[in-house]
């Protein structure tokens, strides 16, 4: 395939603002950026984010070489974490405002600041995606040469870090262990602290207190102390297993360097996901209020860049008909070398999608990927690329996705296995499947193109193979 495709349900502005980083300012932090990107959005929100496979490989290999330098990666880690702390502080301060009552000047100021933080987070954090594109083969290849088994490889590439989702769940459980009289007040504080938890590609999503209460009740049925111990033991269990394996099968210096990189990019990948959600929560709140004050729907403003929206502050109008056309179908195409930044709609967009993004999967009944969590399972396919599709997930299904996202966790917990088109050793699917101890195969490239809802498949993660049964 020419393009490496990530599918999701998404609003357009998410891609427009991210592209400013990936094809531009990312170079300031990482020393390299992408030249060419293509994004298509159909039927309102069916979103395909496309990077050239050749460019993903080039950028990934370049970053791996930079991150092999221990001093560079330590400084990068320290600087990104400092940015994260400052960004969280700024976003929390912004969110304490009543957006309905603040002046227009302050509203646009908060919008500008939160949008800047969104872009800057990609400057720092997107490095993990192209590195995940190339590192699995690097690591797996070296470990196979050193006679590692499939199970040992899976154990060695596991990320030993406590994700923000893990931390949130631990916090929720701790509330459940408090006296009943104190739980309601603590739950309200927890709900506000994690107000952004499902704000992502589709923009801001408000979570009622009942969402957290229902989750706490579900955890209570499983046993709060048991679940808390499982979450706390996860990190220590991975580290202990790695030490045990390396004690029996020492690794060479080149492989040690690759694991040194993974120890940094895994936690930072998680930071990027958290800030992605936080910045969207605040920026999209601003967009909604700006739309309301200026006679637009939030949907109409979702297709415009931040620069376009700031024109409203100057009293200039936006083309509503153009917005409605983009909501039906649009393509964003960027080529830095040719100095091209174009947004197409209508037939032009449809023609580009047909020429560039058609995938032929005829006759394929078995395909491979990388095993992120071992085991074997059989189940009915449910294609889930966005939160709107989560309702069709039933207990015992196999979740098949372009790339799973933190907001999919409710659906993932019903799955007997995970299969993705994209992803590497630090991706969300890899991390959550190990936490849940279910089979997972990532990076298949074609799963969502070949499979459809209702197909029966076997996921053999021990061999990295997916078989279509019927």
C-alpha cells in the first residue's frame, strides 16, 4: 500500500491543526518532519489520516538514530514532561472559567492558547508514531537472532508504565474503598479532574457523574481490592519478567539501545494521548461558544482552521455553504516540497479518494501482523473506528480497528481479542491488551479493509496470524 492509513470518527479541525505540526513545526523539536499528508473525511466524520509508508519509514528510522543518543533522549524526555506540566496547569486554569460569561476577547485568547498547546503537543509527541512504524521489526528481528521465543519477545516489548487510564481507574477504586458518606464528594472531584477523559477525535464530550458511578459499581462487583492490586502489580510484573528473561538470555548493546528508546517513548506516547484529549476538551469548548455567539453551528466551525475562526473576532464572516459542503466530503492534501496546502470538496474530493485510497483485498482469507499480547481466540468481528460504533460491541466479539484509542476502553473490555491495521509496541492496543490479558495482533495493514461486521475470525497471536473462518 502507498499510504499508511489511520481510520477514526473525527471532526476536520483535528487534522488541520495537527498537520501544521507534522508537516512543519515538528521539525523544531524532532529535527525532522513529514513532507506529504492526505486526510479524507466523508459523511460528516468518517476520517482517514494518511501518511506515505515510505515517509513513515524514513522519519521513523531517522528518529530511532537520534534517540539512540542517550543524552538526546534524556533531554527530550525531560523537556516534554516539563511542557506537559505547564500545559496541564494552563488548561486547568482556562477550564475554570464560565465560558458563557467571559468576554469575547478572553474567549478568543483562551482559544488561541489551547489551540497552540494542541499543535505544540504534536511537535513533541508525534515522534512515537513513525518510530512505532519501524521499531517492532527491528526489535523482533534482533531477539529472534538471539533465540527468543514468541512469548519472550512479547514479554520484552511490553511497556512497563502506569498509563493515565490505569491511574484514573486506581483513583476511582480508592474512592470506592472510602466510607460511603465521603464517596459522593470525592466522586464529584474525580469527575471534574477527569472531565476530558472521552474528549478526542470527535471533539469535546461531557461525562456525567453517573458515568463514573456506574464504572465504580462495575469495579465493585469484581472486587475493589482485587482490581486495585491487579493494576498496581501490572508494572512490577512486567519489570520482573524482563529481568528474568535477560538473566537467562543476555542481549547485545544494540538491542539494549533499542529497549532504552522504548523505555522513553512508551510513557511519552501516553502523555501525548492525555494532552491530546485535554487540549481538545478546552479548544472545542471555545469553538462551541464562538459558534453560538456568531450564529453558526459547532459542526460548521469544525471544518475551519484556527486562523479562519480568528477572523470572526475581526468581524469577518465565514461561508456557511462552503462549511456544509466540506461536512459532506472533503480532502486535505499537503505537499511541502511543492508548497501545496489544499482542501477539496464535492466531486474533486471523491475523485482523489477513489484514486488514492482504494484497497484490493480480493481472495485473502489469512493475514499477518505483529503479536502484541499472546494467546488464541475466536469471535465475531466488530469494526470500531469511532465512539459512535461502540454500541454494537457485545461480550465475546473481536474488536477490529484501524487503531484503538483510549475512549474505546468500554468496548475493548467486552472483547476476546484485538486486531488493528496500525500500531507498534507502544500503541494503545498493545498496552491495553496486555493489561486485560487478551490476544492482540497489531499492524496488519488490511484488517479493516478486508473484514466486515459479523465475520467469524480466529486470532492466533502466538503466530501473529488472523484467519477468516466465515
